[in-house]
């Protein structure tokens, strides 16, 4: 059996509320994401989608179970080790874009170079910006861009190191329909080119290679 | 993309915050440099001022001394050293001592450095007849003042003659005429008269004194000695401007007789002593005024030091607290950015570095500008203009180096806790908060 890009086995996460009762966000959850596949986590708000993505990204540790990304058990790495691993292997796209407000579109796309440098990054960033239709926006600050443009900059940033995996948390949540379709199209294209995409959304109209429906506790997985 | 670029772009984006940080360090460094440098320029100015006053006082005292010396010359002489066996009523009756002493006595007194007599004038005086005029005169001879060891300050460059003599030596061929004689024979300075067959020029007519001095005829000592047949002899040594205290005579007597055992010392006018006392008092008053001024300067100096000792640490403390608050606010403002950088794989050390380097930059730029400001302030208010060669030495290189190195270090220290806090931000929490 070949290595999946993401392999979750029996993962549970319970938040210890500081002033309230504990919240079980995920319970005994398992999932495989193969390379070249576009996997959508679908479910209502509060069902644990973000929690799941943060754990796959190594930003959150599960209480139980194992998270492997490209065969690497994330729990076996130190915090700095996880950061380095994340820098090379995983790209993030968020609902709120999380662009750095004082950097131009181009510099935002180049921000991952702060963690891992490399030759030809600038050229790749510029190509990526052009491919996403932002060439006339590359020297603009995020504040001067529309939501759709901002999310495309964020997407270009996620793609800079050509990661094996893209984690997208509600990437279309703040976008108009047209921009949403454009972003979804780019993500799907990335998966088609061999990268794995794991996207969380509460939208019900998204077509995916694998659709995982999360409900409080229970999980239904559809393969198309 | 580098951390450095991230920092500079952020500074450009949030200029105001950065500028306020730089300003606080500028003020603190400026205060430090200006305070330390101003203290030094004030010291220099006070020193200069005191030196100037001292010089002025000294000059004034010298002028005063000259005045008194002249007054005393006009009044008469302080002490007269005569032969031990000279009878005083005889002295009164004759108007001069009858008994003589070797001329060498005067030189001995000078060579032994009399402690109490500043000026020594050997004289030989004797009643005689002016053969050409047929009148009685007081023939008086003097070689002029002779040097006293220890009083070289009164001497001219040759070390022999007096710079400012109380009684000038008479050049050979010159004569000084008492008031009555001059009146009687209508002699004026510049006239020529004959005495004992020699033609002499009148150098000066002495002012009226109402005493036997009014019939005095002064010539150089050698001439008087040979006319009187008293070669190598004198009959008095005038001790002029003795170091006068009220009880001076006893002291002078002891001093003189320790050198010349067979003489006696007579006091002259008590008015002279009174004047000398007054002069001494004036000197003391001047010295006291100087002391008071010095004390005043010292007080001002202490006050300024105290002020600097409070102001400088206060400015530094305020600046560091400001840097701390500024960095803390910056960290809060940039939580989302920190979260995303961590998600992108930027390590905690690099996150800390972002905030520490920014603080160091504030400190460095602030220190350089503060240094310039401090120097400008000193130039404006230090009282020593920058084109004065003494201006630049007041700026201590050690202090400058210390300020330039310590300011960034202290800023890094002030930013340390906020930077640690930034590095400790949990990206999972931050990214959730922000989405
Ligand atoms: N830090 C936290 N402390 C307590 N409960 C939390 C915390 N973060 C998330 N939760 C809870 O965990 C559940 C899952 O949250 P989340 O993963 O954000 O869901 P989704 O992204 O699907 O909306 C929610 O009920 C949420 O309230
Ligand atoms: Mg969510």
C-alpha cells in the first residue's frame, strides 16, 4: 500500500473550556487523503472542520490517534521540526486570507520564503501571480485589493513551495460567487496536477473527489 | 523575502509608532549627552570665570599696592635701621644719625633675605655746607634700593634693579633738591647747579615736608661718601614697606637683629601702619569675595549634577517603558500576522527576532539622533561655541560610544518580554480567533 499524503487514524480532540464544560470537537476520526485528490470536509459550523485542519497542519495536537503527513508522524517532531516540515510540505488558505497588511501582493506571496528560502522563488511567485490573474496587482497592499484578489494572493502564497498538501479552511466563505468559483477552480486544478487538497466548507454544492460529511460525532464519507 | 525586509516594510507601514519610539530614545540619549557635556562646559566656564576674577583681583591688588607704595613713600618710611649705640635725642637734634655702619650691612640684610622688609634703601645723611651757596644742607647719598633675597618679584629682568622702585637710584651727575633749597635758589628740574665744584643736573625737586628733609640734597652714595670722607659707610638703612602688622616693630626688630646684631630699629609714621592694615583688609575682602564666588559656583554645580542625576535616569526610564509599551502594542496588533507566519513555518526564534531587531533599530537610530541633538543643545546653551577649540574635548568619546551601544541593548531588553510573548502565541488559537 502506497503512502497517502494525509493519514488520520482514530483522532480525537476535546477542548478543555476554561470556564465551561469540555467540548468534544472530534471523536475517533480517520481519513486518508491521496495525492492528486481534492477532498472536501463538509459540515455545519462548529462540527470540527477547523480543528481537523489545524491538526493536519501540525498546529494542534490530537488527544488521541495519529496524524501522518506524507508518512511523517507529526507527533514525533518537535515544535520547530513541525514548523520546518510544514514550511516545505503544507500550504494554508484561510477564510480571512491572513495576508500581511504592509507587504505588497508579491511580497505576501513570497512570505513563505521567511521560513524556507530557495532559488527561483521570486520568479515562481511572479508566474503564480500571473497565472492567478493578478499581474497588475502585484505591487498593491492587501488593503487595496478586493476580497477575491486577496484570496488569490493567499492561494499563490500557499503554492509558493509547491507543497504536497494544501489545507483550505472555508476559502470561499468571504467571497462572491464568481471569485469563489475561481478559487475552487484553482484548488481543483492543483489537485489535478498531483497535489493533495483538503478543504473545509459548510457549502453543500461543492463537487469533490472525496466528500467527507461531518456531523456532531458521526462521519459519512462519499467517494465520487 | 527576508526578516530584515519584513521589519523595514513594517516600519514603513507603521511609521508613527516607530518614530515615537525613536523620539523617546532620542530624548533620553539627548538628555544624557547634553547633561554630561553641559556639566563639563559649565565647569570649564566656571573655571574660566574664576580665573578671570582672580586675575582681575590680582591686578587690582597690584594696582592698590602700587598706590600704597607711593603713598608710603610720600609719607615717609616704615622703619629705620641705625647703629645700636645711636642716641635717639641726638638723632632728633641732628636730624640724622651720627654713628655710621659699614655699607655692607645693607647688602647683608638683603642677602640674608630679611623676612619683614621688602625694600632696603641704604642712606648716608649728614649736615654739611653747600660751599658755592654758603647754606647748610642735609647732604644725603643713596645707591638706590638693593635687592632682597626672596623678593625677586619686585625686580626687573636683570635681577638687580627694582622694576617699580619706591625711590629711584640717582644716576651720577644728577641731584635731587629739597623743597626749601629749591625755592630759595629758584632751582627747577633740568637746571644745572654746582656742588663742591661739580656741575650737577637737577633731576627732581622734592615736595615740601616741613622737616629737615626740605633742605636735603640727594646725590649718589659714592659721591656723598667721598665728600663727607666716609668711604664705605652709611648711617641708616630705610626699611620701606615692611611687612606691616600692628605689632610689627618687635617682629621687624627681631628679624633685622638676627642678621645685624649691633643695630637698632625705629618705627616711623603709624599712619603708614594703618594704611598697610587697610590694604591687608582690602586683600582679605577680595579673597573672601573670590571664595564666596567659588562656593557659589560649587553649589550651582552640585545643583546641576543633582538635576542631571534625576533627569537622565527619568528620561531613560520613560523611554524604556515607552519602548516596552510600544512593542507590546505592536505584538497585540500583529497577532494575526504572527499566527500566519507560524503557519507558514517561521520559527519562534525568528518571530522574537522580528520584534527585538525593530527595538534595536529604534535604539540605534534614536541614539545617533540623540547624540546629534545633545551636541546641538550643548552648542546652543553650553556657553562655549562649537568653533571654540575647547568645545569638542567636552564631548567624551567614552560616553558617546556607551550611549550608541547601550541604547540599542536597553531597547532590546525593554522589548524582550513582549517579544517572548509574541513567540509564545499559539497559532492555532490566533488563527481561529481571526477567522
Ligand atoms: N479553544 C477552544 N476551546 C473550547 N472550545 C473550542 C475551541 N476551539 C473550538 N472549540 C469548539 O470546538 C468545536 C469545533 O470547532 P471548529 O473546529 O472551529 O468547527 P468548525 O470549523 O467546523 O466550525 C466547536 O463547538 C467550537 O466551539
Ligand atoms: Mg471553522
